[in-house]
């Protein structure tokens, strides 16, 4: 998808969109990205994230609800590179990432709460392609999400 200013998009379609008020950091090499939503809900366990990002992303944005935990990283440089190589547009992480310098060099969008070098578990606990809520906004698989320096907009 072509980059669209979220401020301009909101001016055009405000009532059709939800704006995420949670302030996520821009960490990837691209600050503007958009695409259809896919989701993973997990807590301090990134096995389902790796599994999902191993498939062809078709330009989708993976929204990861890690419960807001900053205790362990859900995404590192290897998982981000995998996503980039498999055609994902970006990641929105309600949790921590690691390897932020390496992720910042990728032509790929990543928004996250912050970073922590601690690894997550890899048991596979969690759910894929279920509605998740981040910052009071519901992300449903298949709706479109737009991200840039101003924030995140999701189709209502």
C-alpha cells in the first residue's frame, strides 16, 4: 500500500476510523506502513509470532497483543528479518522488542512499547487471528491499519 498520512486520512474518514491513543515507539526502518490486519495474542512467548511470520505476509501488518509486558522481548532482529523477507508490511507490538538498532535498519515498519534484551518463552501459547484490543481500539483480522509518525488508525 502507498504511504498515506494518518492525519489526512483521519480528516477524510474520521468517523470510519479508530485512532490508537497508546503511544508506541517507531522502531523499524520505515515509519509509515499500512495493510490488512493479522493478529497474535501471546504473553511473554513468541513461538506463534515466528510461526505466523514464517508464512507469506501478502503486505499484512501483524498486530501482536503481548499484554503490554515489557519483561521479555517478543520480536528480535531474526524474527523481524523473517517478516521482512516474507512480505509483511510491519508489526505493531503491545509489548517489548529487542535488537532495536538492527531492526531500525530494515525496510520494514515496527511500532512497539519499548525494548528489553531478555528473551521470551517459546512454548507456543497464545492465539492467532483473533480480535485483540490495544489502547482501547479493537483490531480485527482483515481490516486495514495505517501507521506513521502521527500514530495508528484502524478501520472501525
